[in-house]
C-alpha cells in the first residue's frame, strides 16, 4: 500500500509528559480510519502534530510522498490535508455559504479569497465557486439555510457545516476531531452516514477521532488505538472490539460495542 499519510515514530513531549510516544501508522488512499482512545490518550495532540499546529519532539511525517514536519498549517492544507476541530469552528457572523467559501479558499492564496469574497469583482470564478459550495451544502443537508448566519444555526447544523467547510477545500485526506460530540444517538448515526457518503462522493480519505464507538465501528475500515500516548492496537473493527488491551484501556469508561 502506498501511504497517503505516513506517520513514523512521532513523539510529543509536554514537560515531563509524553503525550505521544513513538507512534507509527499509515493512512492509505480511499480509507476511513478511526483513531480512538480514552480521554487524554493523545488523539488531538496527534492531529495537531500532523496538521502542523505543533511540531513533534521527534519522528517523521510524510503526506503524499513529501515531508510535512516543519511546514506551516496553511501550506499543509494546500497540499490537500484538511482538518476539523474538537469544538465547532465556524465563523458565527458570516453566513453559512460564506463559511463554506472560506473553506474552499483555504487551498488558494489568501489574496484570492479576499478578491472573491471581499470585493464585487471576479464574476465567473465567484459564481463557479459559489455553485460548488452550494452543492456541498446540499450534500450535508443544510442548503436551505445557506443565507443564515452560522452562529444562529442549531448545534446539529453547525456540526454539519463544519463537515462542509472541511470538504470544501477538496482534500485528499480529512482529519475530523469528534464530529459527533454533543449530538444525540440519532444525530450521531446520521453524522456517521454523512461522513461515509462524503468520503465516497469526494473520494477523500478520512481519519476520524470519535468517542461514539457505534459510529466508529460502523464507518471505519480500520481502527488504531492510543492509550497514554502509546499505540496499543490496530486492526479491523472486529479485531479492535475483541482486543484485550483495548478492553482494558477502556475499563471503567463506556466502551459501547
Ligand atoms: N499544550 C499542552 N501542554 C501541556 N500538556 C498538554 C497540551 N496539550 C495536551 N496536553 C496533554 O497531553 C495529553 C493528551 O492530550 P490530548 O488532548 O491529545 O488527548 P485526547 O486523546 O485528545 O483526549 P480527549 O478525548 O479528552 O479529547 C493530556 O494529558 C493533555 O493534558
Ligand atoms: Mg481530544
């Protein structure tokens, strides 16, 4: 398998704490991979290191065959690696459609974004991009509120908007940090179906951190498990569900399988 994302022995130290300890894994083209583990396991830190928000203490990371350690987050996004954040991260005072257009232009230069969103010019490019973004809003089921302010949307819609923003940059790989956080079981299941559908229609690989085990088991081809900064297991949903190390790591927490 030629890896799209190749993470090799990355460590991240915060003072005396090894938040990540020699973690190695790969994500291939057209895969949906789950990254799970109890609270504080190092999942978000892993995303921060891969997306360039923080640098690893040691280790190598390549994306699409190129080293990405030391590159700025904006550069990494332009290479086709996009992410969402654990908390909703929409621009509340912009409309839903403007939010998605910002997402679309994170892969181009800021000046281009400014010229298209900010000024009345650039007719054709603007209309084309607008149509593409409306299509993404249709896919995530919130096109009917495209002209509402993002901050005024119900929470479930804001989470869907987050997915739309991340896919708008046409990424090769999208990393999602707890896309179903705060959703009820029904909404969470719908979110899983949405992510799977977006993966299939946009042909992007997905690396997903999520505590909702049902969602993870439903949509992931493979799952990797972190505990106290260490990768303790990797395998199919069935292998992970029955892995004694995983069951032990989750002991006392709610691993619902
Ligand atoms: N900037 C930081 N400075 C110091 N320690 C940090 C920092 N960021 C994270 N940590 C610590 O690193 C460990 C891993 O945190 P991380 O946020 O990656 O966990 P997580 O797996 O995402 O957990 P959760 O499921 O609760 O979101 C925790 O012990 C956390 O307190
Ligand atoms: Mg986290």
